[in-house]
C-alpha cells in the first residue's frame, strides 16, 4: 500500500529528473529562451508562471556584465551581478543560432552564494573566430526569474599590433616622467619596459583602464612606477591580448637630468649664441644653425627636437619676462588692446593666465592700487617681493622649461624699471630717484637669490641686463648664472658708447667673468668696422663661458670674422679692463692669444675722446680682413669673405678694433 507521503516523494523525484533533463530538449529546440519555461516549486511540483501565485518570490532579472563586444583569445569568463534571494543560476550560450552549452548550477558553484557581488563561469568551450550570444537567469525554491538581456560578442584570434610611443624622449628633467603611447584597439594589456644603461630597470604590466585608454583609442599614459636618477635610459611598450604578445614598439632613448645641458667652453676660438631662430627656415639652414651656434632661445619643442637631432648638446633658453607679466600688445597710445602676448610651452600659448592675483603686481605709487603698464611691449610690472608671484612664476616657468626641453630661462627686461625709460610706463615712474632705484635693485637681487633655492635653480638663470651702463645702478646680478648684455659695446643704433660707459660695461662684465658666469654679448650692428669693434671688445673680456651674437635677423646669420682662428687667450683682464691697456692717452687695449692678438681703440668721437692712432706692431703679423656676411643662404652657406694681409703696423680709428694672427692660417 502506498501512503500519501511516499506518493509525494515519488513525485518530487520525478520532477527533479525532469528539471535536470528537460532543458536540454527544450533549449535545443529554440534559439531564444522563453520566460514561460517550466519552473521548480519548493514542493517539487511542475508549475507554470500562470498558475503559481508564489512566483512573486522568484529572483529578479539578472544584470549581465561580460563578455560583450570583442573578445580576444579562445576562452572567456562569463560574469553577471548576483541577485538577492537566488540560490542557483541558469546560463545558456549560443554560437550563432546553435546552442553549444548551458549550465544550471548553484550560486555557490558560480562563486556568489551570498547573493552579492559578481558570479562567474569560465567557458568550458574552446572559442573560435565567430559571433556568440548568452543569457542568464536566477532561480530559487519558488522558481526561475526572467532571462537577462541578451549579450553578444565576437571572438578575434588576431595578435595586437605594436604600440607607437609618444614621450618621453631626448632630455627629461623629471624623476617620475609620464610614459605615453598611442592605444592599440585589440590590446588587453601593455608591458612597460625601461632599461638603464642596458640593464633592466622597470618591467610593469598595465591594463588599458590603468593606462587611461580603456576605449582602445587615443593615448595611454602612466607615470613611472620607479624613481629615475640621472642617466641614460631606453623604453618600449609590448602589447598583449589572450592570443599572445604583439611586436615590441620602437625603442625610445632618453637622458634624465635635473639640470640643463652643459654650456660649451669658450676658452678657445669665438663662440656664438644666437638670440632667436625663425621657424620657417629650411633644412640646410637648420643644419647650419645646429652646427655653428652653441645655442639659442625661444624655440618650440618641435624646433628644439629638430635642431637636437643634429646637435644633441644644443643649448636652449626659455623666454620669460623677468619682472613683468605679458598682457596684450599696444595698438595706440598706451592702450593694451592688441593681440595677446604669447610664450612657449611646447608650442605657443597665451602668457596671461585665466585668473590673476592682485598681489602679483607692482603698484605705483606703492601705497595705491594702480598697476604699472609698459607702453612699449604691453606687459604689467610685477612685484618681485610677492610670495604669491614668486610661487606662480617659478612653477609656471619650470613646467614650461621641462615641456620645451630647455636648459635655462632668459629673463628679459630684468633691470630697474625706470632704466628702461621712466616715461614708457603708465603711470610714469620716477625719472631719477635713488630710493626707488635702490629698492628695485634689492628686489632683483633677492628674487634671483630666491630662485636659486627653488627647483628652477637647477637650470641656468640668465637675466637680460640691457646696456648695463647706468653709472648709479647698484643691482647685484651675482646670484644669477650669468647675464645677457643687450647692446654690447655699441648701442642699438650702432653708435659706440661713450668711452667711460664702454669701460663701465666691460668692468661689470669682467666681474662676472671672473666668477665663471655665462655672458651673452649681443650687438645689433652690420657695418664691417662696427662688427669688428664688437668682436674686438668681446675678445678682450672673453672667459670660459662668454658668447657673442651680432644680430640683424631672426634668420640664421654668420659673419666672416667668427671664423678667425684666434685660439686661446694667454693673458687675462682680471676684473678691470685697465689691466689690458697699452696706450692710456689714446685708449688702446691689447690682449694676447696663443695664435695672435687683438687691438681695440675704445675712444669715441662723440664724447671728445676720439682719436686715430697708428701702431707699430714690432714685427710682421697677419691682419684679419672680414667683409660682408649676414643671413645664411638657403643652401646653408654663409656669405662674406675673410682674408689676411701681412702688416707691420696698423691704423686704428676711434671705436674700432683689429685682430692679428701670428702666421697665415
């Protein structure tokens, strides 16, 4: 006799068998799952969605996660979010329209027994290059809920292509640089490999998400996981996906240094630092510039890379105003309503930031709130004593130097403001005022000293001191790494300085030369006599890091006298140009070199000291005769001529110079 209890038990067994077996036939017979499939009640009876009021207790719809889109490799992991109340999950998987597997497992078997987090199943099927789709639904004692939204994906068995590196390269000033490369659409990881001096230094794998390029397009970027010290490095990227490794990228070389490049020694010969080089010149002119100049200023990163590909040691200075913030060009009167002024941060960018602080600016009168505008160039004078201005300028300028791969900063107009023209500002500054001028001299000196204590102090700090012939000036430029003299030996209109002013300029320069500071002696002349006078003055004061530039154009120039093989000086002026005078009444100076000597008549016709002197040389020497020159031709060939004449005496006019060699070169 069969009891009711046993009868119920047998029914349960039958239903369990059906639940385990029926889905195979049912699923094989349809390409899209039905939400009306049989469910499993807690008493083991087969019931439908229509006739069971307890279906409200079945789990909600599952939200599937992955795979979707494109899958690389022959296996994948199915993942979905667990749902509360689910004790098991039913997943089915199609290749095209053909069911290839299904699983009806407990939540524990899918790794999500608590009903939170994610569930997962590694595909038991080896995938091929095809399209796939899958669904999943959750179940419990009340039955199964609805199927999830269909997920589709395709399988690619292609290896990833090589990544293309972007930066860093060349000279790098950071100990934690950002490595950047273009994303590869079918890469699922990137291996950053950095070597130092041929030895493994960094080996780290990043997912696209970690590298900020999870979309598979655009740029990937990661900061160096290790701190870099100074030295030579190479780096590359190797792509990977589950199909294997792609080819390695091009290997990039870089040099990490926390100071700028070394400035070439000028003990021997004549060394030229060109002020600026136009970016529209051709390859031949770029090559000439890279091989004839020691450096230049105001180059974009692209132009810096171009010249450094030829001469890696080419020195470049970043351009910034020393005591001003560039605003807009002056169009009429003193109205700054023209174009915005620009500086370089890799490329040309606006100098004036989106937000400024009033504490950055110098006000005149100092008790007031009126900013001081330079009416020639459209910049506002800044307060060098302001901590907020110092912090801003140092941080901005340092980031620009590093973005440009520069070796220092050229601080333009770094003179006591009224020396640049008291009436060239609005409001006007004092024409002569020792209190005002001395206070500004202290500002400049203290600012330069402070900069040397900051990170930017690892680079060359070169202020433009202008003519530097104002006799009452007290500015101490020794905290700087050197200076530019803009108007060396002659004024901008090619007029020679008064004799006393010439001596003052030479002696101030010699004070820095004796400290082995960098000197850029720049003149704006083109006549043969004026150029030779500038060159002769340069040869009198030249030290170990003293450079000349006779500038007439943004295009590269070269003057024939630059090629005179004068050699190395065998005597020094010390700190006083008077140590080189050989004829004081006539203002004649001489400095000897191992290949010859230079004579300079520093007197001036306009101040009453001018005279013409014939000098007996005491033997036969070869007078350098330079003529012409200037802008280098498009073929990269300098113009002008240089010859030598055997002489035993020479006549020097006022403000003139002559260079002699001991023997014909």
